């Protein structure tokens, strides 16, 4: 079912990429990878040859997570299809934004107000894209739509040790100087886990793991920064997510 959804999404999303575009993306999302590969194999508007575009991939140089190994797989697959791919560190996103045509990211979860929970750094990318007037699209299967309404970064229902104040005596987060637990999700989403809808809605304790590094953490991107959400049901505005959730749950 998930594979079929990714193929359908790729069919919708490839129309957002045209000859000469430069796409910015991050993470190891399989659905984003499927969309980009589909675009690389599609005919251009003139029906002569495939779409020729470039990809800028945001990769953390110091990380060795499963997300990064999946992003390497996506990068390699695109290069094998003769799509030029450049990799940049997260600190270079603003520098590259002028040459970007559009941004595509995956999702850990799509929340009730149309915002998105995804790997740390997605909010930064979306904010910079908005400031530069570049469209920012989220690519997600509908089974990642969750009944959660966060108002900010601290309302995700999971514990993360991203900001860890320390003194010579140790960390403020723990009296013993030890980091507290945090979840370490894959970029393919909370919805791929057992009990996915409950996981994002507050059962964080059941998914808790040893403290994660920042590259394993997530952030929340509000709906006003998102241009559209590409799903197997079509392309949705963030304001339409609540209606989709009603269809799923009731």
C-alpha cells in the first residue's frame, strides 16, 4: 500500500518540476526520492527527451544516521539517471536559495492545522524559502496525517535534547549530567511505526530511546510556510488537511 501511494504521489508531484529547474531537498524520504526519480524519467513539455533538472541535497557532513544513508541512496539513484546533484551542509541553505526553483521535503507527520513535523532543519529551509519567495512543498502519504495540533516546537508530545545547557558541573537537563531520553525517528515518518497515529498524539513514552543527536531530531513547520502538500489523493493546501483527517477518522 505504501509503495503504491509513493508511485501515485510521484505521478502528481513530477509535474511540479520542469526543464531547467533546480530543486532543494533534504533527508532520506523514500517518497521524495520516488518523486525525483519519476521526474527524471518523465518526458519534458515538448515530448522530446526527459526533464532536465538539478538537485541540491542538504546533507549533514558529520552524521552517520539511517536518514543520511537513505539520502545517499537517493543521490546515487539520481546521478545514475544523469541528474546533476550537489550536496551542501545545512549552513549553506541561505547561500544557495537564490539558485533554487522550488523545495521538496518529506514528513514525519502532517498535523491538523496543515503544519508538518519533519527532521530538524525543515523549519529553517521553509523559513528561508518563504523569505526568498520560493515554493515549498511537502510530499507525504495520507497515512501520515495525525490528530495533533501543535502551537510551537514544544508541543510535539516528544522529548528532545536539542538545546542542552551545560556548566562545568554538567548538563542542566539532568542532575547527574546525563542527557534525557529522546525519540530518534526515521525521515519516512512516525506513520511507518506501529501505532503511528497514537505516537504523534502523545504516546512518546513508548517510543523513547537514548538521547538523540540533533540530526536525528525533528521540528515543526507551520502551515503558512507551506505552499502545498502532495499526497496520493492529489495536491492539498494546508487548510484542507483537517477535512482529510475527518475523512480518515470518521
